[in-house]
């Protein structure tokens, strides 16, 4: 056997051992297999891949080069890692050991210092668990609501479970019941101990609730949102009265309700006490004489519904006209001047009812002459019981209607006394047109022509005891006046 064949097995063995040693050095030099997540990013156990974690600046620097989310917590001293390691040396390995096999969890009881992870009470977390949150299982928030998380360098490697990426805003886990309101600021009004009513909410800051507003249901101002959210509070129309309330006024005032109505104006109608004459004028009606001292309720009956209280009587929705007296005031003339004069101001002044603007020159149906020119209106225009008012139209024009008969009915014929038969001169009542010769049965001639009237017409008493001059009946025989000579 030659030399080269004699040592062939030895050489082969040496080569095999060297190859095995090289293989172990390159692929099996680590203390153990990497955990599945790290193996996925390392690629293999090749010694060249070790530098991916074991950086020249140390293992922790290598960890943070990939785990930028943890690095951000440590740098900003926020989150669990930023709070628990604050002021301490940064070392990942004691809590998150590796090379324990692919099925070994990198977050385990060692990571929690031997404690039960489910018993963690957020001691090193910015979100403190209280009340209802303290009774929740970790998965209720960190599984149901945490978004899928992957490291920036490995976007395809989604983590199946994580405690990172869960924001602390309430609306991140809870539905926004305010329909786009102050989302993210829930804790300013609500607490973990009590959600309703919101203990931190002070309605006086945005809008003080007083009197009737204090009893108003929230939904009256805060309209519910669209289905399926149901009763959620959206944005209110505004803070001015006109933003929510339709003006009940007929007047076209500017929508500054607070000018008359204040928070202390209870009931609402007390605003009448603050209404100025200028504001009343803006409503279309000037408060001048004679209305200046008129009580509000005299025109605006509080017993009537609002729609009728400030409208024209019998015409809801129509404002009262300044010059239409007849709309509010009773027709004192019981319709005598209708339809010729439907407006009170045809005869009366706007500022005063008496005296009427009806002058002597307007008295055309009965011209006022002589003593009638100075006569008081009430002397002829008296109350008519059947009409229920003072009679102005169709007043009887015979003297006896206004004047007392001084003759006590001596000249009444067919139930009527016609004064004009003897008295026709309005300037002088005593100036007669009576002719004793033609208008009586006794002619005054000869000696009788100079006899004074009273010689034949003596005073007499009526059955009622009234003293009158006797004209009728008279005796006509001579002996009735003259003594018969003997």
C-alpha cells in the first residue's frame, strides 16, 4: 500500500472534523435557538447574522435599533418602558432573554419580575386603572382595540399580540357619543368613577342654565345624531335665543332678546316692564297721549293666548295699527256712522276722544243757527235706550223732541205738539208768527186789540201742580171776562 492511500482515512477524518467544527462555529455558535419573532427577522443562526442584534455598541443598542417604539419611550420617558427604567441603566436582556428556543416567549413572567402579568395595575403606565377600567381583563383593551403593530424596519411582520399602539384617548376604545363634539377630551368632563352625569362638566361655562332652561331636556337643545348612534349630542345651533327659539313677536325687532328678557325674567312676560316707548314704537304703535298711562293688560289681556294677546282682536297674526282705533275700542256710537265713516279718526283726534272734530259747519242735516249755535251737543243728542248709545243719526228734528213744552200740552194735536206753528225764528223764541185773528177762534179788534195777553190768559196750575199760562181751553162769552152791568 502506498503512502497516499495509507493516510487517506486520516486526512478524510481531519477534513470532516474541520468541516463539522466550521459548521458548528458558523451555524451553532449561539447558546440556543432564537425565539420565533427574532428568527424571522435574523434569517438563520449563521454567525454573520448575530451582528443584527449584537451590535458593536452592545446588545441593548442592537435591540433599540429595531425597536424604535421602545427607544422613543425611553427617550421621552413616556409609556411603560420610559417610566419603569427612568434614571436606570438600559438593559433589555434581563427582562427579554433569548436563545431559549423558537417557542419561548420574549415577554414572560421573568419580564414581569416573577409577577403575574394579568395582575398588573398600570403601576408604570400613564393611564391609571380605576373603577370600571380596573375590572377589565387586559385583552378587553389590548386585544380588542389595539391596532396591528409592526416595526418600521419590518412592516410585513405583524405582531399577533402587543401592548403597544393603544392610544389613551377615550374615543380610541369607546364610541364618540357626542357626534363630533369634544372628542379626545372626555376626561375633562367624565371620570372613570362616574360617566353620567359628567362630574367635571359645568354647563355655566358654555351657557348658564337658569329657570326654564334648567328644566329643559338635553335633547331639546342638543339634537340627537343620525342612526344607528341614537341619542347622542351634536352641536347646538348657538347661544342666542334666536338660534333655538322662533320669535313669537309680530314686531320686526332685531333678534336681541336679551334687551328685554334676562335670566331673571321669570315669568317671561316680565319683559314688558323693561319695554321702552321707543321699542314699542318699533313695533308699529307709539305710546302717546292718551295711551301713555294705559296699563299693558288693558290692551294685551294676559288671560288670552299669546297669539291673540298682541294681535288685532279677531285677527291673530296681524299687528295693531296706530290709527285704527276701532280695532281695539268699542264703537260708542253703535254703528250709527257706518258705512260712511268706518274710522274713528274721521271725527275724533288721535290724542283725545273729546271734543270731536265734528264742527258746526259739518252739522248740515240740521243747520245750527241762533240759540242752537250755542247749544251743548248733549242737549239734543241724548242716550237712546233702545240703541244703547247716544243718538246722533236720525235725531227727530221737531222742537218738542229736545225742548220741554212750556204750554203743558195745550197745543197738542193728534198726539203731537208742533212748536213751529208759532215759533219759527231761531234767533228769538219769543218772536211769534201767531196771528190771533187767523189762528184762533177769537179775533182781536177794536177794544180787544190793545188788551195785554195776560188779561185774557191768566196763570194756571196743571193737575201735576205745574204753573203755566192758560191758553186752552178758554171761554169766549163776554161775561166770562166782563161783569154784566145792572
